[in-house]
């Protein structure tokens, strides 16, 4: 059997043979974008060292207005007045400080604002104090910078299409191309660009998903590889083990010469799948914990939740990604947790100080604990500076309450975590807490001041892409004032 090989040779001829030229303006726009990607791929330099991006998608639309809250008197009073029954008590907020200790000075940004995390996010408070978390304010899908006046007049080419729609905004977040047909995700385009130079002898796909199919990792050349929280999904059963008679018979059949091209292609795909699954499961055996019959112990245990299991498997895959196993220098991982569509039961406040329950509190606690465990795992295997985790979501939610929760919003806050993050500080500008204010659409939905393009391009630059490659991956980036927000340390 030959090892897994994602297609990694791009030529203009092979590309044009794949492209449906002449399908109208939208198709031409997409083709021009992909031609720029082809040219960049041909010029891409082989990277050194290992780097991985890990996307944690908070499905449903996280209400980040309660994830990070200003603690200064004036903005906090504005927050309380508008949020109503969603407002968190000031005593419950976990103050951001310049160090990990409770006696360290309170962090203040360039506007003189201080901030607190949601009371369920004590682990994020710890990592912020260690300089490993960077909150990025008011990020969202944008065609180009937009003012409130432009939004209200609905000037042509200013609003992203289908705002406040779950499926459309998920697609726009993960493709970073709101005004073009969704064909590939920005993670997939990075994989298409880098796979042949970064992973020429790689044994698994550069794009790995722990939560099924996603748009972020769709590429033209590199396919996303789906892994369960227990490893690759492979044939099983007493007769289907690696030495079982049925699996041996299947492998013998696959090895036969096939004159029919369709049969030959099918045999190659199945052969690849069996090899890759066996290789992956064999390679991660050394990362199995003692509780599962292995020898490994994580210093910080992962939560047993679905997200905790996903992130633990990502940690195991990264641990096994060296020359002896997968031969990977660049990888993109995707994991996800749902339930953030909190129209109801979002917040329950109890008389006990610092106690906040409800749907969002449980979800944010899980996210905080899982990201913390994952960061500690990266430190344990000496990969903290090589792996960066970032959050994403459909959108944020409305600032005013609907009496039980909040409704679909637009711009929201996100976290970037890792040893290479220029953390312990915030990036971007907090919205003005005023209905019909300069940052409001009119219903308490914040107009983003940072685009998904800028946020993602900053990650891509750290990942190793030069300016020309970034422009190929994010074709709209030139519409914005900068492609680097500064939340990653210089490489």
C-alpha cells in the first residue's frame, strides 16, 4: 500500500481543466481568485518548523457582550442599563490583570478601559494574566469598512448579504468571501497553497476536522480528513482486524490491476483510506492515556465534554505529527461546540455572589476549561509557540434583552490563545454602548470595526504566509486598512 498523498502539484493547465470558465461574472471572479492562488502556490517557499491553527467554532452565535465586559463605571452603567436582565453583577466579573496573580495591577487599554471575563471563565483570566490570551473586539463579516449611515441607506456594495442568517454567516465567516459564491474556505485555500511545500511527504491531510464536514477546510486540492474523538474510523470486528481474513482479502482485491478507470480510482481511494486510518490509529497509540490502557498522562486533564474530547484528540494528533508518524509541518484543525443560539434561558442570576447559571454560563465554562487544558497540553509537549487556537462563531447577539435571552447580532468579540500570541492585552475597539449610537444598526447589533478578513489574515501571517500569499487567500483584504492586527508576536 502506498501512503496517503493529498494532490499537491498545481499547474495552470490542470487548474484550467478543472475550472468552468464562462459561467458568468461570479464564476469569473472566483476563477481570477483561484488563479492568483495558483501563482502564489508556485512561488511558495517551504516552511521550517511546525505550526498549526486550531479553529474552535461556537455554533449558534455566542453572546460575546457577556463574555467580556468593561468594568469602568461609565461603560458598565451603560451596559447594565441596556442589557437589562442579561447584565452580570459587577462583583461576578473576573478582572483582567497584567499578571496571573489577584494582586497584579488591573489591565487598562489605550482608551483607559478595564475589563472582566464572564464569571465562568476563570481559566481564561489565568491565561490572560500569563500573556497567552488576546481578546479581539467587534469582529464580523464585512465587504469593506462600513459606517452606520452607509448601513442605514443600504448603499450598494456595503452590506454583506444575508446578515443575521445562521447558515449564511457561518459560510461567510469560514470562507472570508461574503460577495463571491462559496466554493472554498480560507483554511482550505491555505492548505491548497502550502501542502506541496510544507508537507511533501505528509501521510495525512493537512486539514483535519474533529466535528464533521465544515466550510473552513474546503479546498480545491486538499480534502479535509474527518477524525473521531477516539481516532480514525476504520473497519473493525474480529474478522476485519489488520490480520483478519476479511481485511486481508479486501486488500488483495484492492491490489489487483483494474482496467476500468472507475474501479481503479475506487480501489485507490479505499486503499488510501485503510492505510491512513491504520497509520493514524497506530501513531497515536503512544499518546493514549493510562486510563485507556496507554502510558500517557496529561498534566491538566481535559474535560469529558464533547469539546474536551475533540480538543484532546487534536492534542494527540499534534503530539504524533513528527517525522516518525505523519511528516507534517503545517496543519489546520477544526472543532466545534453548539448551543449558543440563546434566544431563551441565557442567564440565571442567583443571590449568591459570583454565581451565574444558565445556558451561556455552562457553555462558556466548557469553552474556557477546554481551551485552558489544550493550552497546557501544548506547553507539556513543547508546542505552545507552534500552535494557535482561535474562536469563531456565526455572529454575536443583540445588546438589549428580548426578556429571556438575546437575538441574532453581528459584530462580536473573540479570543486568540497560544504561546505565540501577544497576549495580556486587548485589540480593537469596544463598541459604544448606545442604541442608535455610532456602532449600532438600530437594534443593538454592533457594526463590526474589524473584518473576518483582517482577523484571519493576522493568523495566516503568523502561519507563514507572505503578503502576496495573504492577498491570494483573502482576496478582499486590500479593502481594509491593515492585514495585520498585531495580536501575534513577530515570527
